[in-house]
C-alpha cells in the first residue's frame, strides 16, 4: 500500500483499491489546475462525479484477472514507434505552386475578424 500527498491531493493506493479524499480542497485545486471558475452547485456536482469515477476505477481494479486484460489492449505486445528513415532532399517540392512573398510562404487567411 502506498500513500501519496501530492499538491494537496491525498491518495492511498493498494493493489486493488484507490482511495482519494474528495473534499472542497480537492475541487478547488482542480479548478485552479484547469483555470476554471465553478459555482457552488457546480462544485458539489463535480465532487459527486469524482466519487463516481473513483468508484468505477475501484470496481475495475477489483475484477479478478484485470492484470491480464492488458493483453487485450495490446495484442502481440506493445506497439513500437517506427524507425525514422532520413530522406534526401531539401523539401522544395512541397513549395511547388506556393505564393512566396518576402521569402515567406503566403497562406490563405483562416481567421476572420
């Protein structure tokens, strides 16, 4: 069993359970982290939803054989990134037909005022 205290969040993690104290302090911390302002009613609702999510996670962790379920997510093992292969060229073919002004590629306006 591990006990974490990180940035005001107290969590106890064991093999089959995650326990986090969901209180006003945690909700305020999450609001600051997300840079959002919530009303008191929204904070109460968020608090309930966090508890529901934690219960859902604990239900998943309580399932026998959940450790082997990882194989279902990654059949044949983890996927690896492809090897980068250097390409010879200077990329000028990508500029064919582009409008160049003062050494810059001119693109169409995408933001309207």
